[in-house]
């Protein structure tokens, strides 16, 4: 009886590995589980006017949404070429037609959020154009991220009347559209899509740096131009190239000035002389009047005693009235020289009145001119006619000593 034997060949070695197994395993490695919001790298595979296909690997091609393409400018669409490596965001892993829908713009927005967060962390200052405005403030873009500058954060140099801000085309903010502004991010919340910026904060820091640079280069006696940024009781602040200098009240005019608004207005272009530079305290003193001739230097030649002049009443006092003459000289009409009956000044003249006056005394050293209203009448042909000339000592000094302004910084000048 014979026995049928079995082969001793090892079963696992009896079969060779089929090449299709390697291909299947390779394909398994490139099957991607795309999720909405994923940002992936890809290569542009196809570009048409209304279609862009992006190879995102694993034989997957993402389709850029037609709506996104329609919102691109022709120049932006032309910037994409086959073979370009790009980042895109998954909008829909599989739409109803089975397409993988991606977005180039949304990927850029994500990159710009990353950049905005880095700028915020570094406290850096950026420049961006104004994209629009509404009743609350300005709209700007940091790359593709929409940001907002509240009206309260717009710098004072624009002299914005906030009461007129209404979001319309006549709003004062409308003039800033397309203008580049220096900005600082003061609040950022990516999850809430919230990006708040401030021009005031950015300009405050820029002025500090610019003032330091200016202080190192300016010289006393230099003549510069600038814009009036704000007015205060003690003087006017002028931006002379990114840093503010102060024109003290006493340096605005050779004549008495009660408030800077009598001579200057915000945003007015002025030429000034640098009279003091305090590098330690970072202060610049300016003068407007020192660029004008000193009006008292040839006073006796211009206003001879006994001559008839025209003047404008500027202000009243218990002891008389002040009148401004040609050349911005201000003289005093003593109460005794207003009328023969000694009436108070307010009963004879009012500020703004244009009157004819006679010069009765000139004192160049003390910068005083004595005038008479009643002696300008035809009845007074002789200087000596009528009552004795009043003593001009009753008049306060025409140029009062300059009082020190309160401590003022760039932040104070905003008031």
C-alpha cells in the first residue's frame, strides 16, 4: 500500500508579491481627508478666465469658486500661471457635483491674520490706505483683513469735526478715503473677526521719534514751515515736520493777543522761526512775530505828534479805549481824550469802530502811543488846544511779560 506524500515547500514563499499591492498601498498613503477650513499647498494646473484648477496632491484637483474669480481684478487673475505654487483653503471637500472647492483669497486672509497678530505682538506701526468710512469711523485693510479705525482714534492733524460724521459722502471722513495712514493695532480677535486700529497711537509714537530726529538736526534761528495742529490758552502748536513746536501767546504777534484763535486757525500753514530748542525736555519754541518787522523801531517817524490817523477800536478798559493803527501799532485813547464831558469809554466807542484820531504823544522806548478822539475834530487845529494831555502811565504795557505755559507734552497738544 502506497502512501501519497505532501510537498515540503514553505507556503508563504510559494507566492511572489504582486506589483499591484505596492500600487494600492501607495494610493492609500495619498488619500487625503480634507476638512473645511484646511489650508493646503498646491500647484496651479489649469488657468482660464472663469476657472482655476489647483493640484493639491493625491490626484486631487481643487476648483477655485467662480464667484471668487469674478471678484478678482483682471490684473490679479493674470498673475496666476500654470506651475505656480500657491496656498489655498478648503471651502467644500465635495460639492454636489463631486468637486473639491478651494479658495485662494481665504488662504491669503489666513496669512494676513497671522501677520496682523505678529504686528500686534511686536507693537509695530504700519501704513495702510483708507478703504472706506461709515458713521463710526474709517475702514482699512491689513492685506485682506478688514480693520476699523474708530473716529475717536483719528489723529487731530486732520481737524475732523466729529459732530458732522454721518457716513455720507459729505462726512469729513470721506476726504480721507484712499489716503495712506500710519496705524497701530490696538485690539485683535481673530475668532470674532475683530481688528481695531488707531492713528492717534501710531502718530504719537512717530512724533516722539521724529521729534528726537528733528531735535538733533534743528538749529535756533532757522525758519521753517508747518501746520497749526491745535490751539491752547497759552499758545499754538505747530507741526514742523512730524514734531510739534509751541508758539507761545507772546510770540504770535507784536500786538496784544488774548487767545491764539484771534490770529491762527487749526490746519493753517504758517512760517515760523525756531527760537529755543530744549533737547533734554524735547521742546521746540517757535515765533511768528519775529519774522515781522518790530513795529516800534521807527515809531516817531511814522506817527508824528499832532498828526491825524485812522484807527480801529480793539478793546475797552476803565481808563479808556485801545485803537489799532496802520502797521498794527496799538495806542491808547485815555478816557479824558474820548469826549469833553468825561463819559465812560463804552458810551463813546465800541470794539470794531473805525475812528479818526490825533496823535498826542509818542514814547518809542516804552512802546506807547497816546491818542485823542476829541482832538481829532476840526475844532482842535492846535495840538495844545483843549485839556492837558493825559498821562500815559495809566496804560498797561503794550507787550506783557510772557508767562510760562504749563507743562505740555504731545498728548496735551491734542486738547
